[in-house]
C-alpha cells in the first residue's frame, strides 16, 4: 500500500516535468546562445561580417538572411546587419533582406516569450506592472508601431517583452514589418553609401542624402501616429456622447 501511494504521488510531478521539458530545453538553448553572443559581440564588426558573407558566393543572400534571424533572437545588433545588407546587396535588395530577416527574428523571439516565458512571468508579475501590460495590450498594433519607430528603444529586448502581452500575433507582425520598413531602408541606403565611398562607385551624395531623409521622416512619424490615435479617440467620444445623452433623456422621461 505504501509503495502504491508513493508512486501515485510521484506521477503528477513527472508528468509536469515531461510537459515542461521541451520548453526548458528551448529556453536553455536560447539563454546559452544569448550569453555566447553577448560575450563575443565586440568581435563582430561590419568588415568581418561582410567578408564572411561574401565567401558564400550565390548563397550569400540566404546565409545572410539566416544570420540576421539568429542575430535578432540572440540580441546581436540589428543596425550592424542592416548596414551590412545595404553594403553587400545594394539599397533595394539589402532593405528587403534586412526587413524580412528582422521581422522573422522578431517573430521568433515574440513566440518564445509567449509560449515559454509568459506563464512563469505572469505568475510573478506585480499588480502595478500588470496594469502597465494591460495598457500596452489596449493599444495593440499602435504601441508596436510607436516602439518600432523610436530608435533608442532596444529592438531585441522589445521583441521578447511584447511576447509577454496578449497582443495578437498578426497585429504584431504586420505593425513590425510596416513600421520597421523606413528604418531598414534608411540604414541600408547608408550602408550602400558607405560602400560607395570605399570603392568610389555610385552616387555617394544621393544615397547618403536619401538615407538621411528617411531617417528624418522616421523622427516625425511617432508624432503623426499620436495625432492619429488622439483624433480617433476624440471621434469615438463624440460618437458615444449623443447616444449617452439620448439614453439619459429616455431614462428621465415619464
């Protein structure tokens, strides 16, 4: 009887361990990768990255895309990769590769946070922090759009942080790819301009000015989104006001 009781009591923990094991392994692999990437990130520069990618010949775009995705998940600087994309593949193809690579990497980080970390963190999140998270969730894609346009917000950490919210995956991906596009284009153009300066090819002034112009536009876009959000809220309040007034009039009538 005693042996039977012990076996029964031991079963639930074992089942929980088996269920959590894939998540634990994935989390361990990601953490180990991040630690290694952070330790060696100073040894990664644009020259070394470009030289490494160039050796793959016709496979270089695919290798670079995969490297960008992994770099995004492992907290390596995305700016370095976007500049290298412009230098290696030109402003147009470079922008496309960098944008898709950043979006895929950001989506993977988002999903890792949502399905591996969310439950554990939610159980330990203070009420005040939870209210902040709920405010972010209410804004949805608008919050994602704003943060993608603000350069000083850490891109890699933001991907994981947003995965802890209940923002819809589709909204996250669409807002990310749309509002990261201007920055990707600007930095790809600047990377291409830098390569033109080094080789003496192309119109350096035109590419540099175009990249700077896009960066300037990015600086104004958060203000435009704020005005859009305020205008939308004001319109909703005005639309709801007559209905409330009519309801009060009906309730006050005999």
